[in-house]
C-alpha cells in the first residue's frame, strides 16, 4: 500500500470514522455467525465492539471479545489502534441495537429497531423513516467533514447481505467471520427468506429499499441513508460483502457513486469461499484490500486472521487503509494492536465471566 504515501495523495483535513451498530434475529440461527460464542450471545457483540473501540476494553458487556483458543481479538481493536495512531475522530450510530453499550459510549440514534429473522415476511421495520433520518445525518456530516469512513458491527450481516444481493439480482458467495464458511446453511437461510417474502432473483432491483425491508438488516438501511445523504463527499465503505450489498442498494436507488469506494481487508479479498472481487466488478464498485501483515506478528491471536478467522468487521479494513494513507507503517500499526491485545487479555484474565453466569 505504498501508493497511499502522503506525498502521493491529497490528505483529507477533517476525516471522520462512523461505526454503525445493529442486531438481527437472523444471528440466532445456530452455526450461522461466528461473532459470538453462542447464537444468543451475538446480541452483545456490537455493544462490546463499541466499548472496545471507545475505551480499549469492555465495561458493561460481560463477554470478552476475544475468540478462543488463541484470543483472536475483535477487529474493533484494529480500528481503535488505527484511529489512535492517525488521530481521526469517530462516532457511533445506533441503527437498531438489542443491547446498548455503556453510557461512556455516545450513540447517535436514528430511530431504528433490531432486525427480525429474515425468514419472516418483514426483516427491518420503518425502513423509509430510518433511511430519511440517516440521510439527514449524512447531510449534516457532509457539512463538517471532507472524508467519511463507515464501518459496521452486526452479527449475521453477511447472510443478510447475500439475501439482499439475491433480491437485487447479484449472485455469489459471501465471506464469513469463521475459517469454515457455512455456505450451505447460509444458502438455505437465504432461500427460505426469499421464499417467505415471495422474492425471486433480481425482482427488487428497482425497489432496493424493499429488499432491505424484506431480507436485510437495520445496519444496511442506516449505512445506505448516510451514504446517500453525503452527496459528493468522499466515502469509504469499510467492509466486505456487506458494504458491497449496500453499494448496490444505493446505486439502484439512483444516487451517484463516483465518490464511494469499498475498502476491506486482504483476508476478505483472498477468501476462496467467497467472490468479493467479482462481486465488486459486477456492481461497478472501486475497491481496495488492505493488508495488515498479521503473519509477521508474534501474537497467535493476530496470526489467526491469516488462516481465515474473523477477517473483517468494525471497519477494520478501512481503518488500516487510513493508517497507510496518513504515512504510518503496518509495523507501527501491528505494534499498537499488540499492545492493545495485551491489555485486553490481561483484563480478561482478571475479569473473565463464565458463560453459565451470563
């Protein structure tokens, strides 16, 4: 990523990182999401990610966001490290949380509700109202900032993304936070969801918000609204197939996408169980795959990213990209992440909560 050196690009003067948080009951389907030790515990994941991004550790959330057996850290730590190094501010948007983070984490509420299981007739409620609220937020941010990077945290988001893409007429496999992508289960859930809403392949291409309403999640409508409201302000959609699905939604709503780029991690781009690069080309999206070079880390938890665990989330790819954009090396970023990992692991050793007590 040496092409991002400061002397080769015009750096934004007032960038902002926006993290959109939400929950969907789709995550309750056992085996679908790896963003939680059990399906029900995924309710805590977005709030926990917000606490870690804001403070470096968990506060009210009783689940340490580290995946055993090697304490693979939440990508929120990657994003926190990157924003710390670059000095870029951040805000959180509540798109529809079931569990709120601690009061120390400030939230912008746009009136969204947690999503239902996409196999129900309606997955996201009040879509048009939430989109309008998010659009107004985008307009406000456009007056105050010259680059907006949008990340997300919502378990089961790749499955809802797949369903929306199918409704818009785009096929393909989506990535997973697990090193063993449960594609068969995802495909079955998506097929059941489309059937329950009487949707056929591509039948909602002209009405993309209806696709989110029927088979999407609350994070999607929030990010779509913010992106549309930003107008010609440069936007980085920081994520993989979830952000690709949102790019497609906003594009098919008729908004210009010339100033929107998707940036994810190299782990998503290289995922052989998915087809991110082909999907990006099909929807007409410019993209980058940021490589944090975790294979050079001495931490086993970070090395797990290299073998397919976690891969992306909380805007990690976009945050890594920002680090390089502002002239910092991947070694500098890794050292900061390792420092934060060490602190979080020590906190966990003192404050671990048994699952049975949750």
